[in-house]
C-alpha cells in the first residue's frame, strides 16, 4: 500500500509495506519495497524521480530479494 499527498507546500510519500514481526525481514529485502521506498523518498524531497526501476524489480510471477 503506497500513498502520496500534499501537506501545505510539501509532498508526502507513505508506505505501509515493510512491517515485520521483529524476526522476518523478508519484506524489507524485497527489491520492490527497496525501489519504491527510494523512489518515493526522492520524489517527496525533490518533486522528481530520477532513479530507474531496477532490472530485477519483481513481477506478478516472482519475488526478488536482496540479501545485502
């Protein structure tokens, strides 16, 4: 779940993705989560997104994780 909105003269990017039970960090290792967090943060800070979607961005049929 991703959300963008305006707040005064600012921009807000919010994601509820990435929560965990304190033990399983799989959600935070997902390339989809990492890319949306980075791109959303860049947009909130600058109003632009210059970062490309990574080649290993997950699709409907696969999950891609980054271990480090």
